[in-house]
């Protein structure tokens, strides 16, 4: 059953903030504050499963990444961990974008350390500075739920995709089960925020994470939003008992092309 509290929100809504512009500013400051320890916390708090989830995303789109003419956008790239997963063995050209400058600084340094050309762009996911039909694939890992307006984000992704281009959105889910569900919920809502705040040194930084996941649409609802945005062939794959979910779809090609 769809959670009404989730569907009522057009995008992320930090506590005490209802305005989309204010929500966007909050998210940018939050990720700027934790950028220096973001990778450490990601790997620590997910028990390194975040690496596996990104590799699984790259495997799903290998048919695109194997093409030397393909253009790929890593949207809301953070420190470019997804870019690294996509680039492994890839022949495509990959561009990483984020609206948080400190995150992009970390991304550039990481890509250089891995001997990759740091193609990065500082850009708001709701107002991308790219022409219509620029990319064969837009992929996003654990960043889409931070957008101030999810429907606008989907429309913007569709705009910059070429006809026949694909989208992959990797996000947190909520595992089910009489034992796993409550255990994961306790960890995610009690343990993770406390450890994240302690390691990052930023008060309240990881209290935002479970709240943003709780407010994100249920999987079936989000697939419906993707269809409404004009994507075809939408589907989802649950990873690690549903702790992470990969949503995929395609921008239809015009008839006869």
C-alpha cells in the first residue's frame, strides 16, 4: 500500500522546511559539510555494500557502456563512486555532475587517482546545462531522493536523454520480513545516524538520511511517476533483500526511427 505521507511530498523535505528552494540550499550545505568524510561513512555504514550496489548498476547497463560512441551522465555524482563503477572496462564517455562544489572537488581528485580524465560539471539536477538529447544513459546513485522536486527531476532526465536512451536510479529501499525489517529499521533510524554524526563531526548530518528515505515514494508509486514522466519499460530490481533498489526505464524513440 502506498504511504500517503510519502506521495504528498514533491521532493526531499528536511525537518522544518517546506519550500523547495530552501530544501535545495539545506541539502547543498549538508553535503558540503560532510564531503571530507563522505566516502568513509558510505563504506562504513553500508558495510561496503554500496560498492556492490554500484557495480550491479554498472553491470545492468554494460550494453551501453561497451559502446565507444555512448555518452553517460552520472547525475548527483557526489564523490564519483558510481562514475568509477561505470568506467571500469567501459568504452563510453562519462560525465559526472553535482551541484555541491566540495563533493566535486573530492570527485576530481578521486578520478585523477584512478588515472581517469576528470570530466565533471557543477550543475543542478533540476536545471541541467545540457542540450536536449545529450546522453545515452543517465545514472544516479543515492542522490535522486535529495532533489527538491522528484517529478521535475524525472522530466529533466528525460529531456537530456536521447530517444532510446536509458535511465538508472539507484536508491535505498525498505527490506521486508518479520526479522530483517525491524532489525534494519532499528539500525537505519537509531544506530546509523548516531555513528554518522560522530564520525562526520557534523551535528544532525545523518539524521537527514533516514528521514529522506522514509519520505521517498514507495517502489510501485515511483515506477508510476516514471511512467507519467514519459519513460517506457520501467522496472525495478531489489538488491540485498531490498535494502537498495535499482529503478530503470527508457526514453521512447519516435515511431519509425
